[in-house]
């Protein structure tokens, strides 16, 4: 007897997840009848964002009223044609989307930037000023015997970092005793075996630079006439330093996105300089965490196409590094840009608009966005269409997969249409 | 049909040395002279001009992770060199670390039509192909990096059969869409991760106990067995170390008579004579190359001025980091696979070591007798940016000019060098060999680097200017696949270049082993590692051109 027709779920294995900079590529996913479920190896963030708005039927709109795609593209083109200095901002798109966004900025003499620019500059300034010795996820997974985490939010922002890189699994090399030290607070969701091998020093992120300045002085054999550094008893600082010096392959990591205070690049620099100096005797490396919302993807493409990593201004025709101290909200507030194109393809909740500027939003379908003159829902790279993203370590470029049919065009396709329309207009 | 009429042709692949004749182009190819009366659509009167095939750079770091880090690190290289979009070209910037568009345009403006990125980390190959896809007009190809990857070293440590290693090498070429294999500081990049600071050619690796010599021998054999046209491309042990002539000569011996290519040999031709314990060993290296007909080399000439060194050799880059100018540098250990290091550097003619390096490179060019086995490179950007090639060509072709420059360098370096005694001046024919015919043959491009019927119409037309630097800086016409793409050193049309690859046969049984390995140890799955052919199309490659693996079997 034949069974009644049921919609069979499609099963996918080894799926890369586009929703944070780790790009974990071991997810098991079921897709059926418009519902996408992470069945294996996900995190809360991936479960939420793979499933979000699966049934969404949001249509394009012009000035808040539903429209066709062509009408919304025409409105966007008209806004850009009238603009003298538009701002093109990614809050999440893939390599192809960035390529189109950069060309649009070039064509319209605008600025191209990423919403995570502040956090990106915290690391970039150090790379451009003194540099670092860094490492990548597979090295940590197989080689690191010590992982030092600066800050308190690493496991919220990069949920599976410890599970995938520092857990109890076979490694290529001897990684014992595999210790984890938190400079801030211990992550509360640590896998059990790691919990027992982890310690923490309570320290405010604001005082990281001070702590690492002290560590550098002590490494050089200086005597410090103090009982504490950055609120940590000097004995504890000495123990930390000795542990770092004893590591066969130590790694220091942080998420610059949580270092939300003035001159936090100096904290990053102090960390990187200590790690460089440790290498005189032992191997030690840093892993600056990033890559979420396509930020490292934006940086990579912008760098190879223009020569500058982020926040590139084509106002004089030639690409130049715009002043890092003028973020998008200030440019908008001061009227220094006269149109905004925002691309936000991963997380509809990240769409942030301003009523003070003609706005074009290419966003993941979801709740109605705030003020915008042209709204175009776009599909999600890695869910609705293939695409490429860069991982947190800046080395692995991952191909994202299409899991379900796309109800909306990819950001790149929409941007190409706008480019074509602008080129036709001359 | 296009006729290029009356130019002097230099086509060493066919032994043509400055013969005046017409060339015909149809459908992007060079064709035989048509029957009389055939309609000619376009004719170029090239009386007095010099015609060569488009030039080929077989070793230039134009794309991939480390190049992009160098770009990001060096806003000072981009601020004053930025250029705007035009009706046909994109914007860009950079001299020593040019943006992708800048690199493509500058190469074509100089008459180059193909560039090979010599250090593609398999795990980073996807990025390198993205960047090469955004490098317009010129054809591209990559050399996949092996010899510091855990998988190979582990197999060697376990005494794996050569056949299994060959399968792995072939799989790597397929998965990364590369045309050759390079090894950088064999075993040394890996050893640095185990805290070794040097690894000499016969020293066992601190973990795997495998020697650099064994790595060179094994990989040389693999490429020979697989009949890959380009032999193992070797960045030898001890780069930049005084006295490294010994390990360079040992590397030649490690090939055991099989074909081997030694890259940027200038950085590996140093002795320890003299008060400063740094001297030229160019004579003995050149003599060894002359004697071993299985060896080819590119020079990696240095030029005075600012550049940036971008290398997979973390061990050497870390060692040289204190010389960084400006004072910033980075190194990176990568995925139990390889590494990279960026150290900006300024070569000074007033510095003894730099001045001698300059002289050593030129000595090598002038001493190696066979131009088919020594190629013109600066190891862009490590010795100098590729835009210095026209200057380098003049140094090789014009002895008076060379001696004038020699008189300006650190006097002790000049005194230590035997450069002044070398009379040789390269001919146009020899330049055509070392920049066209020889690299095409070496890499295995049967339809590039020459002007015979059937070849791709990649053609460069020069005015015959006595100042050869001037002549080679801005050819009058450059054709890519039969289309005029540059005129008088300016781009007139932008096209997409192709990607050259080889795909040797292999036993796919190795994939099961690799799958298990990836699943167990890596942070990227086997299924997500290999690059699919359609990805290259998305990145901007015009097409993938697969070259046969047909070197005669042993």
C-alpha cells in the first residue's frame, strides 16, 4: 500500500554556518516545507538564524509601500543618481556582494564601509603600526597547550570556539596539559573537561593594556614597585607570566568587538607585543577573533580591490582611507553623506536605519525595517544561495551552500542591477 | 584577420632571431600566412618595431592571503599611488603591494600577458583564486605549497610509498586548481612551529625526523612520476643566511638528477668570506647550474628602494623581522599546513649587504650560460616590485649602464663583487628566451610564449629604443588573445584572463584517507576544502585551461 504523500525533509551534512566568524562547517541541517532546522553541531545563534523568518513573504517597498522589485531598484537608482556622496555600508554580505558594493562606491564617488568598523580598526591599527604573530584554528586545535582569553564575551560571540579548537579530542601533536586562562571571567558554558583545566583572573577589559604592560616589564626582568597590576596581585601576575613562558605553543585570543572603550587598540597592541617578545624563547601566537557579519570578508575584498582595508572613500575619484574617527552615524548626523545603502543579509535584527538620510536597504526578510525609501529583501548566503565568506583567522575562505530555494534575489544580483542602471544613465 | 606587418620578430621557440616578417591573427590565435587575396580586417604597419610573444612571469606574488595582509599593513604604499576609475578601468592603488586591478593593468602595460602566483597554500587557494580572478587581462596560474604540511611529513615519517605521496600531490593540484608544486624552506616552516629557529638541509625535523633533503627528493620524484611539466619549484633552506651556498648546492644534489627549479636563487647564493663574513657565491652556483642540466632557476633580483617581503618562510621572516622598515612585521602559523610572514624592507645601495645582494643577482644572470634555464624575476615584491623589470633588463643589456650603477653602490661591496669584470650583454633574443619562451616551456604552456601558428595571440610590439628600460616600460601595442589591450603603456581594453592548471591522473583511494584526516584533525571538512571549477568562474577567471602532463616517463 502506498503511503500518503508527505513532504520529505532534505538532509544536509557538513554545512558551513555563515552566522559568526568561526564558519563552523560541520552542521547537520534538515530542510522541509520552508522550515530549516539545525539537527547537529549548531549553537544557539545558528539554530536561531538558520530558522529565522523561513516563511517570510516580505516584498520590496518604496517609501513604506509595497512595490515590485523593479520599482524598488528604480527608486534606489534615482536616489544614488541624485546623491553626491553616498555611503555604502555592509552589515553582512558575501564576497560577491562586497565586490558589487565597492564598485558602486567607486562609480558614485561614495564611501564603502562596514558596520563593525570600530572593532575592525582596533586590530587593524596594530597590524598597520607594529604587527603581530598570529595563528589559525587548526593550529590551535592540534598544537596549543595554553589558551589565554582576554575579555568576557568570547564564548557568547564565538560560541563553539572552545568546543571546536580546545576540546577533548584527538590532536596531531601532544597538547597536554591544555590549560585555559580567562582574563576577565570564566565562560559559564564551557565543556566539562575544559572547566576543570581553566582558571580566571578577574580584570576589567579597560585595564588589559595595563596588565600586559606590566607583563612586558616583568618579562624583561624589571622589578615593579607595586603589589598589584591592573587590580591583580603581583604574585598572580607572576604566575600568569610563568605559565605563558612555559607554554610550548601558547595562544592569546580576544574579540575586539567587546573592547568598547577609547584607545582599545593600545590594549590589543600591548597583547601583541608581549606575544612577539615571548617568541624570543618559546612559540606563542595571537588569534584576533572577528569575521562575524561578513566583516573580515568585507575587509579582504576591499583590501585587494582598493589597497585599503575598510572605510574607503572615493570622494576624489581615487580610493583613500577615510578618517577612522568618523563613523556612519556621525557622517549622517553632520550631513556629510547624502544617501545610505545598507546591506544586511544574515540577520534582519541588525538592520539599523536613520530617518535623516535617503536610505536604501537590502536586508534579510524579516520584520518591517525602519525608515527607508527603497527596501529590497535579499536572500541569505549559505541558506538561500551559495556564496563565499572569510573565517575569523583570515585564511580560510569557505564556500557557503544553498539549502533551500530562494524567495528573494541575492544582494549581489540587486546591486548589479543598480550598477547597470547607473552605468546606463552615465 | 589582423596583419602585423613588417616587424622584426624574436621568437626563440622557433629559433627566429630578429627576422622581418608578417604575423597574422585570427580568432585570438596566430595563424599561418593566408593565401593571397584573403581579406585583412586590420593592418598594423610595424616597420622598425620589435615583436615578441607576451611576456610571462613565472614567479610573482600577486594574490592570496599574505599579499592581502601586506596590502592591509601598508597604507603608506597606497596613499600616493591611488588612481581613479576611467571609462574602461577600475580604480586601485599600490606599488610594492598593488591592488589586484593595479597589478593586472601594470603587467599588461609592460607587455606581460601571464603571471604565476608561486605560493598558494592549499588551505588559502580559494582566496588566491578570488584575487587572481580580480586581476584583469593577464592569464594566471598558481603553484600549490607542499612540504611543510603535516599530512605529507607524517606520511614520510611513516615511510609511505612514493606512489601514495604522488597521489596526494596530484590530489592537491586538482583540489587547488594549480599548475605546479612549490616547497618553501622544506620542513622549516613546520619546524618553526615546534620552536626550531633553523633547519639545515640534512638536519632531521624536530618532530617528524624527516630532513629537508628527503622532502626535496620525494617531491621532485613525485612531480617527475606524475609528469607535471614544471618541476618542483624550490625555495631552498636557509634563505638569506650567509654561507647558504652549501645548502643550495645540496638542494641541487637532492634532486638526484631529476628536473628541479630553484627560485629566487640570489637569496641562496651567499658565502661567508671577507671581514663581514658575507660574500658572493654566485660563481659556484652559476657553475653548478651550468653543469646540472636538470636545474633551472629564477634570480629574484633586488633593486634599491622600498619594498615589502611577503613569504611563506616564517622561519626566515621571523629571523629578519628586526630589519623591518618601517618597523612593523607579522608572522602567521597556518592550519598545520604552512605559514606566512610580512616584513616591509628598504634595500639601500649604501648598505654593504644590500649592495652585494644586488651585485650577486646580476652576477648570476650574467654567469649562467644557458638563458633557457635562468628566468627574469625580482620575486615580486620580495626583491623589488615587478615594475622594475624594464630597469633590470637594461642592466642586463647595457654594460656601460650597469657599470655606472655599480659605481654608485657601497664601495666595499663593489670591490668584493666581480661584476665589473663581466662583459656579457644580453641580446634581445636572450631576453625573449628568459621572459617568454623559457618560462612558457618550463610551466608547460605549449601555446604561449611563442609566435608560431596555433599559438594564442598574446603579442607585444616594442619600439626599437636604444634605452632598453624605456623600450620595455611602455610597449606600443599589447595583444591578449588577439585583442588589442594596451597601447603606448596605457590600457585600451579590459578582458578576463584564463587560469592555467594541470590535472595529473591519480588513484582516488587517497581521498578516503584524506577525508578521515580532515574529519579528525581539521577545522574545515574535506567536502568544503576542494575548490569547484565553477567557483573560478564566479571569481572572474575567463576559463580553465588544462595542460597535459606529458613529460616523458623515466
